[in-house]
C-alpha cells in the first residue's frame, strides 16, 4: 500500500517511545511517526503547531469577512451608542 507522507522526516514509533524529545530534536521540525512503515501521526514542534492554528483561525475569519462583504451596514450615530 502506498502512503503519502507530508513531512521530510520520518521516525518509527519505537524510536519515539525510546527517546521522544531526541526524536523531535533530531528531526528539527515536523516528523511523521510510522508504525509498521505506515504513517500513524505527525509530531509537530509547539511553535509550528501554534503557527498552524493561527493560520487556520485567520482563514476562518477571512471566510466570515468574505461572506459578509456584500452586507449593507446600518448607520448608527456615536451619540446613540
């Protein structure tokens, strides 16, 4: 069976169990964790994960803004607030 791996680096789950921080440090970035030569999950450093979450949030906010782009606003006076 062919699997696409979305990482330049890969390690076995055995290696990860033996030395989790060493595996992440040696990879220097995201690492695909393999079990019997099949990717089972990706181990991503915290800073990169946080950046991905920020990007996803920005994408969702852009989607909301695009959906509301054609809406007509309601004029309000600052004194009325």
